[in-house]
């Protein structure tokens, strides 16, 4: 397996594709681009999935579609990159390989390490094929509704997200994620299909991928308009690498942060000021960092009130959505 080179396959024979997603991945020679010719090969679209080895909804949708041998509307570039990560033991449990960078933080220089070299090749292949747009499909780790993330707010980005979901986060935070290469003439969006163990996320991926593959136009909103829930200017709550974190229903005295199991119920909900979120140990507050687009350290002013109390946002309420595309 050449693990830092992207292998390219053209129009794979559906009969030769293994029956299960894991056996299909074992057939691939490391990071792979599958090019499937369409009805109109003057046009081209790109799709990426499995940047994270434990997020399978997009892979399952693509695998099922490739086995059916259907022809897409336009030529498709299907990127399946983190093959060795997904196949590392235990199967489908690693977001990235231990000791490596998250490849979805590598789509900007420097490209010197293995995930960086793979990311750089993807960018070169996009330059070569010049697709009209790109979708990058992920899952969240916890239970979530589906949502899209984009760096631009315009009808083309909204139309791409609306193939899958009606929730869209417009982010101005820059991390080196694939969607950050988006520009008005080449829209790129992230789709978070829902939780990585949620069958509903798999179904949503199948339906959205089919629309993306089959529709003649994917960059225009319907003439009658569309209702989208838009979320602007997200902030990231980051933990320093040495943080001791526990998931438990009562505070762990050895932990910096103890997260109650019910925290997921706030996902995409409104959280009022004073709402209990998690317990902080003596060093807990110093482990937290709230980051916005400017990279500001805003945690100190938003007062994590005491060791046993909740994070209190500075505004009267905020929307809670664990977004890690
Ligand atoms: Zn992901």
C-alpha cells in the first residue's frame, strides 16, 4: 500500500467491487481517487469522504452506488483518502492514525508529513480536473442532526448543502479544512450527516449523494426558494492536549473536566445563561480556550463561574453545536 500517494482508478467494474465497505477498502491501494465517467464528461464534480477513518456514512453511500454501476450525470471525482486509518485496528475507530495530524487540517501548507502530502495531491488533482464544485462528507462523533458547514454564504453553497440538509453553519474560523479552499467559482461544502453510529445518517448520505450524482444542476436554489436555518460566526471550545477529561454523571475529582452523558441533548439547541454544562476541576478553567475567527482567547471573559458550575456564555443564550468537520 503506497500510503502517501493517491492511486487513481477509472470506471471500476461494479462486479469486481467487494460486498462490504471494509473489504472494498482492502481492495484499494491506499488513498484513492475513483473517476467515474458520466453522461456529460465536459463537466465534472468532486466528492470526498472518509477523510476521518471513523466516519462511514459517505463511504457506505458511495460503495453501494459503485456496486450498482449507475452512470452519473457528469464525470465524478470520488476521493476516498484515509483508507489505512479506517482499516487500522480496531476497525473504523480512528479519526486519524496515532501520531499523525488530522488530514482535514492539512489543506494548507506545510505539506511535509504523510497526511500533508496526500492533501497536497488532492489539491493538485482538483487543479488538473477542474470540477465545478465539491462536497466533503463526514459524520459527527456524538448524536446530532445533519448539518452543512461552508465558508461562503451564497446560493451555490446553500444549494449544495440543501441536497442533504436544511441546517447550515457559515464559519469564519480557519483550520486548514478541505472546505476552506472554496471560492465563489468553485464552491466546496462540508456535510455532517449525523452521528457516526446512526443509521439515519447513512440513509441521509445515500439520498444526498444520489441527488449530487444524478441532478443536472446542483448549484442553483429552487425558483420557489428554500428555507434554511443559518448559523453564523461559530466559536470553538478547545481543550489543551494535556486535559484530563471524563464522561460521567457525577464529578470526577481527578479530572479537569467531567462531561455528563446527557450533554448531547443540547446539540443544536438554545442554551440559556446559567445552564449547567459540565464540571470543572481545579485546573479545568485553564485547560479551556474559546476561539473565534480572530483566534481570540475569549474564555476568561465568558466566566466559567466556579469549579462546579457551568460555563456561562457572555450572551444571554447561545446555540450549542459540536462542529468538527
Ligand atoms: Zn470528520
